[in-house]
């Protein structure tokens, strides 16, 4: 067929032989009920150019009945993506150009091109967009036309890269349904080719669009009783009155949790980070801390065949407390928070960079920290930042935590802003609308654990205090979104109030109330020495689990809660696991769900599988 299936790092694409037969299909096979091209539509294309080229290369074309005229085309040329179409007459050509240097960087990119009214909008990787004017023909006949993939029906101008997806969705701008996401591997799989019908009213064609993923489809008396399947949501809906009613769902549901295996580490584990390295697969970094304080920590790689993590690389650490994986443009990094050297809180934490040739993490930068407990990476206005939670210094717990900014010229992080913290244990970045926030968990001031933790908001190129929240030995903040509602949860570890010294203390969940511009407590979760809160999804359901690390509860059982709307989080499963410092949930490329706990007292951390139905 001249089409090569290309697989790399769990991503499947297609490479087209420039000498093979052209790949095309008659337009009426797709447009079964309408002979006119819709004036409002989106094209979603994911591709990678392996070699920068200056020649024209077509990702797709709709070629007219004369087998020569390109009615609609998407063309790459150097650093630009061009949308071209025929004008009012076959001899008139129109072209809209979108330039971006990333088109030639050899990486995967997803572009959403949306045409509506007199505008065409390009969005690349859900990060940058450009809108231009466009006069689309009132009626573009597709009778006798043919759709070609990766060419314009000629050997010259063929696409020589790798194409992962090319989707046509009539009648809607799908950008908001695909974003926010920054990974080309996380775009939803659109269900089939959209079908649409038309009926002529006076001199114009009015197109009614039936889309299988419920983009902007309306429910009226004209399509009453119609069924529609939305693969992204896994729902089968029916048009009843003026609403789409869900009548069935194919989304996976969590049934129960089973013991799957164990992870043998060098010592007790204080943190686990699961991440994806592009083109390599799924990895897990375990922050180990044993009697030998300069003990190395281990990175493991997931083997799909055996469904196990196997040791892949050791990294030199000094009482490692936390790992943070992040990406800057095409480079991938792993930061480790080293807690102390000997009995001194002053340590050197490290940032490692993934080396593609060596297929290993190599040292990239070292930063002086003070009893560092956590790293958090984030991006604001196109700039990359990294913040460290410094727990204590030589003068106690009132130690400055630092926000660092990436300097692309020096390819290193430099100090950007100081945050006055008290026994800082964790920093969580999140974004609500256009506003960026940092939540700092203040845990201990040397005397008491009942302190105000602080949420900062980005204002005029700096973070300023936004809200103070009373916490008790706070060790972790977790931000999450459910059905468009914004939440943060705080893990309370220990209460040493004069009348109540205990690890048995509730952790709190807050919801952002837009009308008062504040976070408001909506629920308390019973916890015992909580060190981490993990919120994860299975299908369309959201779950929460906390990690208990207090030594006085060695037989502690962790509880998994499920979000149930007005009931908030409700306990649904109990996991008989001992003291642990962290939970990580992940899903494999085969659609299997797992939970990993960081064992805080021994070398064996548990891996559990979440079975679904």
C-alpha cells in the first residue's frame, strides 16, 4: 500500500512512500448527504517532520473534478503551515499562512485549524494560536472531488514526515475540546468521520451537522430521537425535547483494587514520581533515604510485556525527598530535592537532563538548597520556572524558599523571587482562568504546627499573598478540577496543640468560589499523619487517596474516596497498606490503571492494579 506504520514511545504514526500509489478517496464517500463543503469546520493534524525541508509538502488536499484544482489544501513550506483554497472562480487562489519555527524541529506537533465566519485560527500544541481573516466561498461544490492524504494527487509535493492523525470535524471550532493539554499524545481519539446533511433554503445551503463527539450539535425537533456517541466522554446520548440525554456509557468504572506486585528499592521511599520520556516509555523515580544518607535513588522503567517496573538508572542523591519531572521545549528534566548533608540542612539539590544519545539522565545544574522538601515546575507567559520548598536553614524553620526562572541563553535556572516560608514542605502551582497561583504548605515553626499556609497569586511579574489558610503540619497541596470546578486539598500531618497532640487529624478540601474570589472549605477527610494527597481519574470518575506516614499507625488502611457531586468525596474502597509517604496513579498505554505507594518504613513499596468494568 505504500504506507508504513511507525511506532515510537507508544505513539503510532504513518509514513508514506513517495514512490508508491497515491492515497485518496472520493469526497462523496465522506460527504454522503451533501455536495457542498461546509463553511465552518476544524482540521486536526498531528505530524512530525523528520528532516527540515524547504519544498512544499501537502498534508491533505481536496482536489476538484478536473483532477488538478486544489479546492482545499493544508501545505507545509519551510517554517510555515498554509491553508489554501479556491476563490470565487477556479483560477482565483486564497492562502492563509501560519509561521512557527517548531514545524521544523523534528518533534511531534498537533495543529488545530478552525474556520468560522470570516476567520481562520491556528493553534499549535494548545500553547500558541494565531487568527487571520479569510473569505470562504459561499458555496464550494465537492461533486466529483477527491480527498488525498499526504499529497496533492501528484508525486511532487508529497509529505515526507510522519502523520499521526488527520481529522475533519464539520461545523465547529474544536480547540476548546482538545485543550488544555500540552502533549501530542493526549489528544482525544475522534470517533470516525463526521456525517452531515443539507437542505436547500432559497439560494443558500444550510448545513446541519451531526458530529459523533458532540462538538456543537444542537438538539431540536428536527433531530428528535437521534442517537449520538461521544467517544471522549464514553456516553451514548439521545435527543429528547431540547436536551441531549445520556442513556448509556462506555467509560471504564473502577470495580476493585488488587495487589499487583512490589517495587524493591534501596531503602525506605519518601517520594515517587511517574513520568513519560518521549520516545522511551513510562518511568518511575523513587526518592530513597536510608542510613547511608548519600544513598543513590533509582529510576525504574515500565515493561509492558511483564507489567513490571525494572531498575533502569541510579542517580546520586543526598537524603532525597522529592523528584519533579518537567519539560522545557523539547528537553526533558528531572529535579531532585536533597534534604541534607550529614546533619547540616545545607545541601546541593540537582537537576538532571535526559540525554537522547545515552538514553540516560545526566547532571545539568546544581542548586544550593536548605533542607529541601519539594520542587515544582510551571510556566507563565511562555517563561519556565522552578520553585523549591526550603524547610529549614541554620537559623531554624524561617527559611526563604526560592522561585527560579529558566535563562535560555545560559540554559540554566537563575534566582527570580524569594518567598518567606516557615518550614515549607510543599509548593503547588495551578492556574484558574488567566491567574496563576502558588500554594505553599507551611508545616512547623520550631514550636507549633498550627500555622497559616499561604496561597500566592501572580501579579505584575511576581507572586504576592492572596489567601492565608490555617493548617496543621501541612505537608502537601493538591490542585484538581472536577466538572469545571476548581479545588485544592491540603494534607495535615500533625497537631501539637497544648491540649491535643496527635497524628489523627483531618485533612481539608477547599473549592474556589468565584463570586467572593476565595477558597472555601467544603469537606474534611479523616487522615492519620497525612503526607500526601493524590487525586486521579478512572474513566469519568474522580478519586482521592491520602498517604499516612506516622509510625504509630503501622497497620493503617488507606481509604480511596470517589467524588459524588453534592455528597462530595465518599469512601468506596479500603486498601490494607502500611505507612506510606506518597501515592502515584498512572495509566499504561494499554489502558490499565495502577496505584503505587511509597513505603516509608521498608524497602518494599506496593504496586496495586485498579480493575475496571
